[in-house]
C-alpha cells in the first residue's frame, strides 16, 4: 500500500505558509522563498484551505497546482488553454494556462520553478471548482516520468463505522432465522430442479424451431427459378436470390441478374457517402407557434453577469435620480486641451471628465463611496472607480484605482488601455477587481438617458447619456433664448446605504464640477 502524509497550508503554521495562485510546497526545500499573499485573498484562503502539500512513499516531492480564485467573487472557472505542456520547464512568472473567470480571461502564472509533470484538467474543461487540483509540478526533470499515470485522489473514503454496522446487522439477521433458512432449503432445491427442466424444454423447442426455419428457407431457395450458374455466383457472393429481379425466360434468374445485383451492391456505399453533401441543411428548431429560433450557448462570463444582475435587482432596493448638466464650458476646454496634444500623446473624451468629476464628488460626499455589509455600512477611504466596457463577449468593468489622485491625461490613457485589454480578454486580476463606484456611459450609442443596475457590493452607479443640443432661456438676457449642450446623468442608489438627500447632494456636487471643469484643479 502507498502511505501518504497530507499537511494543510495555514497562515499560522511554522512549517508551511500560504502562497498566491493556488500553489503550496514544503518550506524545507532549498529553493523555497516565501512570498506575502495580498490581504485581499487571505480570508478566502483560510476558509477554503485551497493549498496543499503531499508526499508519497512511492513518489517524489511535488507541488499541487490548484484552481486559483482569480477574483473575489470567483467560485468556478473554465480552463481555456494550457500554455505549457507536460514535461516543459517552468520558471517563476511563466503563464501556465489561461482561465476564464467571472470577470475575464486571465493568465495563471507560476510562482515556482520546476517542471510540469502532469496536467489533470484538460483544455476546454468548464466549471472547475476553486481549490481543485489541476496539475502537478516537480523540481527535478527525472521525476516527470513517475507521475505519468498519476490520478487525483480527492474522493472521500466510506466511513468505517457505517461498514461495521452493516456487517453486524447482517450477522444478526442470519442468527435470528437459522431454522427458517433450513426449512426453505428443500423447497429451493425443488424449485431449482423444476427451473432446470423448464429451461431444457424451452431450449429443445428453440432448437427445433430454428431447424424448421432453416428447412423452410432451403425449400424457398429451391423453389426460386434460377439457373445453376446464377445459384453458384449468388452463393459465392452471399446474395439472397429472393431479392434479385429475374430477367430470364419464365421469370428465371440468370447469371447476368446476379452480376448486376453484385455491381449495385458495390455502388451503394459511394452513393451513401455522397448523400450528406447533397442533403439539405437540417431545419432549424421551431416553437409551438411556428417561430424559428437558435439557442446560443452561454459563456462563463455571461452566466456570472446574469446571476449577479439578478441578485442586484432582487436584493438591492434601487432608486434613481436624474439631472441635466450644461457642458458648453467643458466642451470648449476639452477642445483646447486636445489641440495642445503632441503627436497623439492623448485625446481627452467627455467620459474622462465624467470619471474625474465622479471621483471628486465621492471625495466630498463619502457616504456614496460605501457598501452594505448586513451588520454595518462600510465607508471606503480610497476611491476606485470601475468603468463599463461593452465587448462581443459581454460586459466588462475594468478598474481605475485611486481615480481621484489621477489627472485627466492619465485617466484617458488608462481607460483606453483597459478597454483594449477587455475586448481581447486580457485583463489581469487587479484590473478586473471590483471598486467602490461604477460609471456606465452609453452616450456613443445616442441615448439621451438611461438607468443602470448597481454593481454589488457597491452602493451606486452613474449612467451617462449623450450630449444633446437644446434651446434654453438665456438668463443673461431676459426674454431671449440660446442653444446649450446638455448632458443627462442618472444616479442609481442603494436605499439601504444612500438616502435620497445624500444622493441628491452628490449629484449637485457632480453638476458643479462638470459644468465648470476648472473647479477640478482646486
């Protein structure tokens, strides 16, 4: 038998420490260098015990690679593609595989050096639970072969107590009815003898029936009119004469008829092979009322988006506040700043000003920069804004950390870079993290205004429409009118955290900043 010793990796252990990205190993190894795991993931690691080190008497020391939690909300992931093959050398920082999470496609990077000995979860596998073993690494190349037939051992063993109780129960049943069993034995023997006789009779009848059928087939074969040559050729080629159309005199099958049947039999496979190419495409499914439809398979990202949005609308009491902002001054300043850009150094958009104004408004009204925690309301001191990016794969919300501390040019370039990564499914864990506030802008689609769904666990999200020209009263000249560029924004709030007056106060501050961008410099 193979003995095994298993040690769970704990933060408080002296011999083992937690390591990020699902890797654990022995500290006694000379190549080990401890790393500090981010506080963001420590609680989930302690709870799930994701990292494990194993030693077997018949196998060398190895490192189990487990499905990592690449986002705080990730419970399962899909193995998109392995970047390393079995036997490949791995160094710290190498991409082992690409994993589809609830946020984006992310790279699983190694934090150790060694060789990839065995891949346990193959490309394209969906719904792999966080903490499940996905591969094995070894330190020495010569140890790779020892893991060729390695299989993951995570099935729980049956409880010994249950087995013992079952055995004892069976013994008691046998002890209680010994006499009854003895009385029933003669009856069982009688039944067995009768069953044997019946079986022999049925077998004899079956054999007689088969013999009669053969004789009947022989008689039918002889009754068919066919020439001796035709009978000989048919017998050599295994053809049944009853299936051949006769062309000879008096409906007699001749040799030419048999040869024609043989030729037709040879042509049949070729016609069958060509049939699929000529066959019409299968009809699309239709509903009971005759409507034609196509079912599209759900990606992991689409499933997560659906689940979280449903939870948001069901569990968060939304309310909405809208406000019109006159952005004539913003458009003028934006045009001046973009004109000063050298060789495409930057290109400021209206959304860049919106993000900056939102961050400064959160700083002045920190109650909106909070989240509901069931037993408390958590007010964040840092301001991290997510920006919604639509892609062919679904909606991504990359993060702009410390948004209030960044300038317009930095925000603009960062948003452009993150949007490109989102569309290419290349966002990292930190870039796809959940912030403290979200901005969703559909102005490019020409919408005047809309209301967005809150991104849990945040307490608010700002929906931004398009800039529209409107005729308004000119206050500087009573009785006259003028044209103005108006931007409509809608703030969706969690009523458990943000009261209506607080949400209104935030919008007032935002309006002042967006209508007079120079205030952002103060």
